[in-house]
C-alpha cells in the first residue's frame, strides 16, 4: 500500500514539475520581443507538452504534439521569420485589451458550455453507451495499453489517423510553398539584384562569358 501511495505521489510531482516548466516558458514567450527566441521557446513548450502527455499515458497526443508542434510548426515559423524582421515591435497597453477580452470571453463561453456536460464517470454519457463502451471492454485484451484513446487512434482507426496526418503534412507543405522558402526566395533575390543594376545574377554572368568566348 505504501509503495502504491509513493508511486502516486511521484507521478503527481512529475506532473507538477512539467506544468511548472510550461508556465515559466509561456510567461517568457509573452514577455520576449526576439522572434527567434520566441520560436525556439515555442518548440521547447511543445516538447515539454509532449513529455507531459506521455506521463499521463496520452501517447497519441504526445506524438502529434512532437511532430506538429515541435517539428513542423517550428520549421514553418523559422522560415517565415526569414521573410520579416527579427524583433517584434512593442505594443501599446490599449492594443492588448482587445485580444485579452476575446480570450476572456472565449474562456467564459467554454466554461459555461461545460455545465451541460455529463458528470465524470456517468454510465449514461454518450462515451459510455455506444462504441466507446466496447472499446473499454476489448482495449486491454487487444493492445495492453491503459489509455483507450491511443489504441483507438493508432489501431482501430489507424487509416483515419494516417489520413489526418497526410492532411496536416500537406497543409504545412502548402504554407511553406506560399511563404516562398528555398529556391523560390533565392530566385526572387537574384531578380531584384538584376533590376537594381548591381551585381549581375549568376545566370547572366555565365551568358555574358559565353558571348565573349564566342
């Protein structure tokens, strides 16, 4: 009994520690002006969140957070940062009231919506009366995973999850193409140099050398 109690206390301490890190990182993100530091801290926030999801046996959400939050989002934000300034401009106090009011109103609406939700563990709730109850019965015998959501997304609905992952990847790739990373941005820079009459682009220099040689 003491071993079980000590294990529960250890898990609670790990959860508190990870949540404290998330709180500190969130405050640091809100107070910083360097876009590079903000993007890096956002990636750290996603990685710590993924760690916390693993600690609470939500491995499926941890995979998604690590891949989309720390991976794809960080890469897209770093690419977007190359097309803009590296430091955010200071905002006036009154300009923050609008977003703050929107957040407060949204939070109040979400809290109000929870009033109609069924109680925790209610046997008559939709999650416990349909196919969800079947998953609860067969999940442990089929997979041996304590969290029911993980085998549902990765096993019973594996093809659906694969489709969702493909959609997210395609969306991230589309954003990268719209922002103009890589060769597209390089070509635009070469064209601008050619219009400004400065240093000739590499293609123009090669064509000029070919004309002189002929």
